[in-house]
C-alpha cells in the first residue's frame, strides 16, 4: 500500500509537482502537498492511503479546488503535524473532527466517480462554515464509499447517492442541512443506489432526513437517530420528515429513533416513477411527530416488524393510511390507524 501526505499549514505543505510522497517538509519538493486535490493527482496505484493534516485552526487548505474527485481504492484519513513538521496519524479518526473541508458555492465538496473502486473517508469534517460555503452536496456518490466518523454540516444537501453508488456509513453525523440529509435514487434498475448506515445521526435537515426514491435500497440500524432530542422538541421544528420513501424504494429501518418531525416520522408516497415503496420497521421508536408517526399513501406498505416491535409515542396521529391493511408492522402497544389526521 502506498502513502501520500497532505498538510494545510503553509509552513509544512506545498503543491509542487512531486509533493506528497514524504511526510515532512524536510524532504523538500517530495514533502507533503498543501491540498488534497493535488495529492490525488499523484495516486498511481490501487489502495493508496492519503493522510490529511489541517492547519492550526483545524481547516483543510483554503487553496482546495472543489469538487474533490475520488476514484479507485483511495483511503483518506485525518492526520496532524507534530512539532518537527511531520504529518502523523492522530485520534481525530475516532471523533470525526479532523480536517474541515468547506466546499465552494454550487458544487459538491466531494464526488465519488464511477470507477469500479472502493474509496473511504475516515475522520473528516465537511462543513460549509469552514470556507466559502454554499456547497450543493457534501458528497455525491456513484461508486463504493465507506465513511467512518465523518461529520457533515451547513451544506445544501448531505449525501447524494445515485446509480451504482454504494455507501457504507458508521458513526456519521449530518447536521444543519438546508435540504435533504441523505438522498438515494437511481434511474437504472440494474444499478441501484444503496445506502447502509449504523450509528447515523441526522438532525436539522430542513427537507427530509432520509429521502429514498427510484431503485434505492436503504438500511438504517444500530441505534441511528433522526431528528431532535424528543425531550426538547424546538418550535418551529427544523426536520420535516424522518424517512420519505417513494416510487420503487426499499427501506429497512431497525433500531432507529425518529423524533420531533414537523410533519411525519415515516412517509410512504407514490412518487413519479414506476412501482411503490416498501418499508420495513423493526425495533424503532417514532415519537413527537406533528402529524403522523407513519403516513402511507395508496399502494405503499409497511412490512411486519423485524427484529422487534416498534413504538409509536406522542405523535399527533399514530398511523394515517387509506387502507388499514397497509400497516402490518408489530408495535409495542396498539396503534390507531386513521384515514385522515385531525
């Protein structure tokens, strides 16, 4: 496995034609690159690891050129610089508070191109407040991508997964998003969009925390949470829908808490594409929705609970469905199914 090094500190990193191959500025032109974009130009072999150290304020270089394109099996890790100017690994990989990439107006911060690879990002922050801001998405994904301890905030949309995209996320936080937190859809049924997340946190997404549409296959599990702390639901509530599923989307949410939605905790819509959504709920808590805990439009369906029954608590209405048989999920206590919600 080859390694490359990036340091956003001008005293350590420099975008020379031969940069990135050594961990210290003492190696001259072969020392750390200033920008990740430049280091990526030097990836020539599979399974290249790039260590990225921010400047003293925790920010990636303001010289970055966005969007940053990832392809192949490149592995990105947060790093720091020691007193001798060496780029070294540090514990930010376990906190998601590593180098902060601010993005640029109107374009994604990162794009994962369809290349048949399997990129990964560990320990990074993607936050519009770190730079000029205004990024359209934090991540646009059309291939395999693994995320671990990544924080996303203050962008138009969080993660956009399209045809061929396959995101595996663990301990990812998405906060203060103007639109959707996670958007998943594909125009090609042979190449679905896939998103699988554990310990996911989405809060203050002013559109839909999770938006699943055509040919999307999406899983939530391992104590993921959508929405605000239910003990302090703010007014107005920034999160509108917890899970929105439409068209041919397939969603399985297990051991997930959905709280304080301005509209529905889970909403199944017909959408504009072919097919109807299928949603499985198991062992979830759906609480404090201003409208319905679960709303089901004609033709859609909720599957039986797995691995455990779900709880619907303190929603204005438990379940809204024109066809009561569309809701077959197991619940901890009986729920009321209404055709409309007062």
